[in-house]
């Protein structure tokens, strides 16, 4: 069954158009179209989150390397021409305002923590000093150690490396802890 509808053209005259009786102009989206749209949007959001996680992980690796180098530079500058005291050097670094702002100051005086909540220590030794990062995730540990240079040694647990740059294979072997507790990385400098 057809019905007649009148329609104005660009000149202003009316013309008659035949349309099926049940045909109407569609307004809005159907339920299936809405579900398809939401599915595509979810895939896009998940992809973006995945990319952001990778970017943040890479940024954390860069940040931890910059923190360690900044601490090494600060200790050398603070004790230039002097023997390093065999003690916790963080209180002196805090007083000299020489601690990177990306390290969290602990509730207890003279303590620092990294992005993963692990303690960061700086301790003088008889021949130099050590900077220790606790609770470092495996992927960050590998990037941190393979990008390290200018240190006397880098250690994780009982294993130590003294040849720089550290190969990715050696860094992977060194950073073997995948548990939530993470790796404990100790940089030694003189």
C-alpha cells in the first residue's frame, strides 16, 4: 500500500512523492548499532590503556636511572675531597636539598622510597658509597641495569656485575625475581 506525501522542492513548488505506508524516516540508532558502537569503543579504550601502561613503564625505567645518577652526583659533590662517612648519607643529602623530587620522603627521618614503595638507601663505605633500590619490578630492573654506566659495580642479591655497559642477557639473569617483592638493586660508586 502506498500513500502520497507532499514535499516542497527548492523553488517552493510542492510535488507528490510516493512512499510505502510503513516507511518512516529512521531517527537514532538501533539497539544493535549501539552495542556495536560500545564494542568498538571498548576495544579502542583497551588499546589505549595498554599503550599507556607500556609508556608509563618505560618512563619509570628512565626515572629510576635518572634518580640513581642524580644521587651519585649529589653524593660526589657533597663529599668532594673528603672521605665518605660509613653511615646513612640520606640525612646529609636531605639537608643539602640534593635528593631528587621523584623520591618520596619517608615518615621516619632520613628515609626515602621509590615509585613502587621500596626503600632507597645511600650508604657510605670505606672506599665509596652504595645506592640501593628495593622492590624494583623485573622489567624495570632489566632496563635499569642494562642502561647503567659510570658505576664500580651493580648487584642484585648475591650476583654482581662490573663490566659496563651491561648486556641485556646479563641484566635479565641478574634481575631474576618476578615476585611482588621485586628486585633489590645495589649500585656501588667510588
